[in-house]
C-alpha cells in the first residue's frame, strides 16, 4: 500500500486486504488503473468507492464502486 498517494477512509484488514472510499494517483506513477482493477479482482482490495487513475495511454479515468467478489 505504500504506493497510494492520496486515500480517504483507508481501512486495512488482518488478511492484508484493504478498502478505501477514494484513491487518487498522480500522472507520474504511470498506469495505475489496471493495477487497482487487478487487485480488486484478486481480492487484495475489498472496495474502492472512487478510483482516480491513469490508464496505459496516460488518460485520466474515474471508476466508482469497485467491489471484490471475494468479499460479498
């Protein structure tokens, strides 16, 4: 989790997973969208209310209500 730049209501769980109401990344960190989407799919992240990130083309994206299927 050390790579997170700006997160609100960040909660870490005993299994190592975490959730956050919002996460924002700066452009100089490269492609962060796919990293978080993969982390949600594999259960490293339980929930992100709003993810602000950049894709592989350097375009700014916002994703809302990302939830891991592993914790439903």
